[in-house]
C-alpha cells in the first residue's frame, strides 16, 4: 500500500489560522482560531473554511471537540468558559468554569458525552456534565502540569503533563 501525504492549502478566512482541530461523527471538520477568536467549519471538498463566531467577543477559542451529536465544544482561553455550538440549530450555549480565574485550554468529550477541560489557572482537570450543567474539579497531584491536550478511551481520560514530563490517566475503577 502506498500512502501519500497531500497538503491542500486554504486561506484562513480572517487572516489568522487554525489552532485546534477536530472531526465530528457527521463527517464535518472544525478548527478553533485562538488568535482570531472564532471557530470554522472546513468544506472538505473545496478546502474553504466558514467562520462561526462564538457569542463571547474575543473569547480566545483554543481547542474544539465534537460530541456524539456532532455539536462542537470549544475551550475559551480568554473568557475562562466552555461553549458548545450546535450546527443543526446554529445555537450556542456557554458556561464559565468554576474558580477565581479559570484559563480553559484543552477540551475532550468522552464516550458518555461528558466534557473534560483543563484549567491552567487552577492546574486542574474539570469535568462538565451537559445534562445537569454541573462542573466537577479534579486537582492533579503534581503541580504545574500544563495539560495542553486530552484524549480518551471508554472509561479513561488521558492527560499529557507537558511541564512535568508525566502522563496521567483518570479512569473508572482503576
């Protein structure tokens, strides 16, 4: 099997480009622009990106992740919020993370549609339940972790601690 890497360049619509990127179950591709404070949907046939502006101005969209319904969850660095965009209804909802000065960096949606976030300001992992709209905060045992990305498998959430050279895992019954 021969695999070729093809680069399909496209112009970032507002002059500032992608930072975080995700795919959704419906096949759509989305990116977050931290510098441009927006998210965008990429047309995979043309490479053209359509900007979708979050309701909070200059919120600093950093990462995106889609849930099982293809809604796009956005970590907002500047506002300390998590927001969700539903492309089917074009509606937004947003919530401020708990704590004094949250700095929302990474976002991940697990197999149960629970939303996991990193809060640089509190050096913590925050779980958000969209059904109850409740946050649960988990302080990591090592300080200064700087978790910039989250990934998971059913029942597990993986956290690379870029500042401590460790990898943490949160899991049910482990």
